[in-house]
C-alpha cells in the first residue's frame, strides 16, 4: 500500500524556519517526482514545489521561491521542504504528493498533511 | 499561470441525485485535467485524470468530460460517501493550478 506520512509542522513566529518531512513507503520512491501542495483551511489547493526523481531541477511557486528548498533522500524514501523567512500567509496544511509516472503533474497519492501556523 | 474556475462553489443535493460540476481553464489545456475529491480533515483523492480517465478503484458513477477550456465532472446517483469537496487541476502547463473547489452538501 502506498503511504506518504508528513511530519514537522507546527507553530512558528514570522521570520522563523521549519523543515517538513514526508516519509514514503509501498512504492519505488526513486521512480517518482514528488511535490508539495498547500491548503489554507477552507480554501483551495495551491502547488508549492516539485523535485524530479533524480533530485535535479527543483521548481518553486513564485510565492515561496527563495524562501523554500525542496530536497529528497532516496535512501530514506523521504522528501523534505525547508522553509525560512516564514510569513503569516504561509500558514496552511502542507501535503506531499506523488506524481504519476507518466511525466505529467497529476497526483495519485497524497499524505495526510501537516499544519504550519505562522503567527506572533 | 493558468486560472481554473469552478462552478458552482457549492451545491446541495440528495442521495440518488445527478450532480454536475464545471471547471473552466483560462487557456487551452487540451485534456490535461484531473479531478480530486476531498473530505474534511482528509487528503485529496485522485478521481479522474486526462479529463475522462477513471483512476483505479473509483466507482463508475463518477465521470469526466471536456477538452480545451471547458470540463465537467458528473456524479450519477449520488451516494452518502460522495458528500465532499471536488477540485479540478490542470497539468498542461507549469505550474499546476487548481480550481477553488465545489462543495457537495446534503440537501
């Protein structure tokens, strides 16, 4: 069974940092591009970042570029999202998602999400 | 970025009803559209991709259609477990973008 389990969310003050993790199991992690998508409670889904299966050419949404770094450790079947200079508008549930193998950004498995709250 | 607009934002329906949700893209996305179902406190679940291809395990009462800029998700004979929020997402042009969601509520 495919599983994605996020961790690392929490409460942080504006300007602070946080590192999210997403542990994958039940599939060949190294074959898939992985993404982070966030959602303000009660609002729509917003794509944040992606990392190819070979770890090269990571991409970011304009709203987070320069403040967020995505990485992966295939030995640990884990994808990470390092966030710094956090702002109140970064408050959201952060989901990691697995991209299908067809090479299009369609997400066939999602984690349960981890809540990040940025507030003073 | 491509804007995805869903309508309605919410719909009230009864068990057994037919429900249709529309999604419009701000530019041509061919058939690179996915639909997701999300229940409160849960992660999204892929229902349909490539506009009309049912994801494995998804009941056949769900169907999708459309191409270009206009798409629909139809649920025939709504079941109790179908009350949820449905979101469309385009995968034609980077970055992927989502619609604002349509909440299907119990009438």
